[in-house]
């Protein structure tokens, strides 16, 4: 009667001890057996770095390239989940693409550096995408691997459902939004819980028009830029339902429609009309009347 019951924690501990790394191992596939081997020049350059080290795997929408299966684990376990989330937010019933996204997971700093040098990528980048490919360095010191991963995967997943590139603030704003969604504690309230998201300091507010026309990463205000862009995506998706309107907006701008026009077509407001409500949402303070 007094037999000790195993708590979920102790079960997890025993499983971890029994499995070692083998349980979660990504099932590898020979290169020649992959259903999609179509790579960009960057993808080919990646596989040319320590070529004998690369292993490959495949799931419904992704092909994985990695050196160490343990390091590729998180990517393998989450990519299809994030794919499902995005498809659901977008309200897309059928994915018209048969092509798979290619995910390259680097786990050695020297390889990552050599690769970036070869393709001319910035020294400090920890991940970048080329449309359907994601190159990511699995930094052992990552504080929030899931957030970074969800952010980066969002770029390649959204690409499937769009007509072309997005304006910077929508591209990064939506990726950040998905990044936060990935780290909301499970089982604790809404999955869109705002607790992890910081609001914008009203003194650092960037008018929507200016945010929308940002063409390059603003080096001195990068954090503010990501924060306000994320809050804009969050505001449209959660405060202006249904969420598939957000997808309609993204599609229109990715097809070449100007942001102001697309916003008016989909949400029926101009940026100036929308700004006070967005500002109140993003700063937590009522917008002062214009002087
Ligand atoms: Zn990004």
C-alpha cells in the first residue's frame, strides 16, 4: 500500500538514464535516398565543408543536414510542429509546394566560420536563410535555443506560402512572434501569454510609417526594432482577428503591393488610422492627443 509511486519527474530521469542519447536520435538517410537534393550554391558550399561529416534525414516538409545527431535533435523535434502552427495561423488548407526546406545544422564553430567566409556571410551571424534553406549554428551557449530556432524556421516556412520577400519589419516581426510562442510555458495559461514579451518604452517609439519603411537592420536600435515589429505582428494576429487576415496582408506585400495599400485592402485602415490603437497596445499607454 505504501509502495512509492513514480512521479513524472522520476520516470523522465530513469528514461534519460536508460536511453543516453540513443532514444532521441534523428533517423539518418543516405544522401542518394533523399527525395529532394535540390540545393542552392550556398547549400552546396555548406556540404563541401568537412563533406564526410554530414549526415542527412528527412521529414514531410524538411530535409536535415547535420554532423552530430544529438545537436540536430531540437531541430528535428520541432520543425514540423512549427510548420503546423504557421499553416494554421495562415489558414492555408493545402500547401502547394512539394519542395522541401533544407535545414543545415552546424555544431562546430570552426566549420561554421569557414562556411560563412566561403559564402560571404557576416562574421557574427548565428543563422541565416536563403529562401528555402536555413543555415544555423547550434551554439552550445544558446540561452533560448527554441526561441531562436522557431524564429529562424519561421523565415523558411513562411517563404513557402508567400510570393516573394517581405518588408523587414513584417519578416522579423512575425518570426519573433513565433519565437515567443515557442517558449511560452506549457500548461500555464494562454499559449499567447504576453508575460514574456516586453512593451515598447514610449520614449523610444518609432512611428509605424517609419517602422514599415525600414530597409536595413538599424544597428543602433536593433532591439527596439525587433520588439516593436514583434508587437505589430502580435497586434494584428491577436487583436484583429481572424488571423488569416494577417496572412492576406503578408501575401499582398510579398507580391509587390505597398504596405499602406495592402493594409487598407485587408484591414480597412490606413497606417495613420491604425497607429493610435497599435501604440496603446505596444506601449501599454494611451496615445497622447496630437499637439
Ligand atoms: Zn530573423
